[in-house]
C-alpha cells in the first residue's frame, strides 16, 4: 500500500471514513484549482478563501488534500464528505450565479460507490497478473474530478459485478444480428471467434450492464428476429480502468462498448459521429507512430460492428491486444496506477529517482510531441490512455498509447487549441501526477529540470513559450459539470508551471 494512503486514510476497518477521505480528495483538488484563493500558509495546513461566500477552508496539503475544515465563529470545524458537498454547492451558487441539483447528487453517489468498492475489494482477491491489477487499482480515480466514481445513481447491484475496482471478471453477453441489419467498418473479424452465429446472422458481443440498461428498447428486435440471444461467451473478460473497455487476455483483445451511464463528464456511449470518423483517426495515429524512432506503440482501434437499429447502443470497437506490440520480457502497467498506488508499483521499489524519471520521460514524451509536430495528431496522452512497460528492475522501457476516440486532428481543431489539449493531457494530467508520486517517495529530487531538458530536444515552436509561461492549462471539471457544459468541452484554468521555475535553476 502506498505511503500517502497509509498516512492520510483512516484505519482500514472504518469503511465509511475511508470512503469519505477517498471522495473528498479529488473534490478538494477541484475546488482549490478552479475556485479557491490561497491565503497565508501555516506550517502543516493550507488555507484558502472561497470567494463566493468569503469563508475560509483549511486542508492538509499534498496532491491528495485531506482533513478539510471550515472557519466558523467557534474556530475550525471539520467537514465530512456530506458537509463538504454542501459547502461546495453553496460556493458554486455564489461563484457562478447558477444552481445545479444534479452534481451534488453525483458527488454523493461517487462517495457511496467508493464505499461499495472498498467493501468488495476486501472480500475479493486481486488479480495475479500485474497488468490487470494495475488497470483495476483506481479507487480514487481522476484526481481532479468532483465525482470520479459516480455510477449513474443506479443500485450497487446493477454495476458492482462489472466494476474493475472490485476485481470483476465476467463473460460477455453474446447476441446475433441478422446480416442485413449489420453495420461495420474496419477489421472486426476477431468478433467472429467469440462464438457460433446461426446461418444468416453475425455475432455481436454486448456488455451485460449495457444490455440491462437498453434491453427494453430492443424488445421489438428480439421479437421479430433481427436480434437473437445466444447466451454468453465461453471466456471471461476483465474490465479495464475505462470500465466499458474490457480485456480478453486469452484472445489478446480489447473490446470497447457503449455504456449509457455518465462516468465523469460524459455519458459513455459510442456516439455515431465518433464511430464514423474512427477509421480515419486511427489511420492517422498509426501513420504517425509508424515513422517514429523507439519502441512506442499505438493500440489500434481496428474497427467497429453494431446493429443498424441500435447503432450507438450496441456498438463495439475492436482494439489491438498487447502481445503484438510489447517488448519481449517487459511488463505493461497502466500509467494512472503508478499515481494511484497498487501492489507491484515500481515506484515502491528501490530505484534511482533521476534514472527512473529520465527513462519515463524518454518513453512517454517523444511519441505525442512527434505525432503533433510531423502529422498534426493530438494524442490524448493522459494517465488512463497511457501504458508504460517496465523491465525486471521496474525501469520504464516502452510506452503504449490507446483510444482513437479522444484523438484530435489538425486542422479539424486549430493548432493552438490542439497544443493546449496536448499540454494538458501530457504534462498537467500525466507528467505532473507521476512526478508528484515520485517526489513523495524521494522528497529531495527535483524532476522539472529533466523534463525541461526532454522538451527542449523537440523542434516545436511552442516549446519556448511553454517553458517560459508562468502557468499551464488545468481542466476545470468542477465548473464544467456545474455549468452543465458539453461533456466533450474543455475549459482551462491557469495552474502554476513548475517548468518556469526550473528555468531559473538551469537545466544541468
């Protein structure tokens, strides 16, 4: 168990208190990044003024702030998660002039989901495979989202059997679609190996949770024979951190499904417009990776298959597995898991922080910057879309990236907007989190000069301005959700740029 969790979490037996602590940390991160104004800084606490109400908030500092307290006439009063949600809602009403009844309910749902996950993890056995264990480790989840574990408000029994954080594994529902009702593009042949379709039909696997959600809407298709139930797949799959994407290790295959549930900022349906651009986007990324030096790999979204009468609801995307891309002897891990912490985290082992960090940067930074510079591809290289393969000593030796749905292409987006998105995903979301996890374990180490050196190796006109800027773009997930902005929208708030501080110390 990682050091920070030991220090900041209540005793393991107190599930309610632990769930409060897990849920409070990302909500506090959002409030501090997007709204709060820093005040005087006592030795062991950080104090912030909340401009909408004028109240003072005090927390224990760190990348996972803890122990929230609010100043009252009687002194500092601790806030449980419910009180924190109320405080945040009142502050945002004053700050924005808008009301929102949906988001506070999501915050409570997220906290309750964490409690259910903690109880489930205590009863289950973690996967032996370190890759699967890393994918299923994200109990906190997105560190800057107000409700990262909300599951649509449904009963626990509806989603817990499919939760990666609960170490779930399950067979897929297996359907057959009449051939004249099939819509597909790209290479979907791997789906045909999952079972045997009757004559005149094609196989279509479905996520059981999604089938429960949309089953009533499919009643006519089942009744008239356009759609058949064939039972379940013979093999079980493991849900990855993305929840709706599952890994079939025996077939060396990833499958991504629609899921009509809001997870973080979006209802996670495979939208028609994204599916129709999937092949073009994936081809552009594959081309960008083909010309690069080094071992970096792109897990291609090969194609999709669905039913014409339920195009988005039953869509499934076929994604490359790992074995065809992975360096021999290397162990792949989800990058986000190193920040979250899990059994087998290489950061917990003995390492030279400078050697390890420079190895991470060599694998992770060049692929997205080269793709942008040479091909106009904006890779969504955030922590959950990035895998890092390590050698037997835990040293990073390869980066693998995934998810064509989040990729942007120039000139579909402007160069400035694409660059801002790339900086947020790669540096703010990804590298600053890994750097913080590293320096928690090695407090004397300064990672920013090494990152500055790596960035200056790339011939991009935006690099100089990035290194000189006092701020970086931090995504405002709290305000996005409070103002009911489109889930695909991205609004940014300036956060301090540690690279600008590194410039004054030099790069040696």
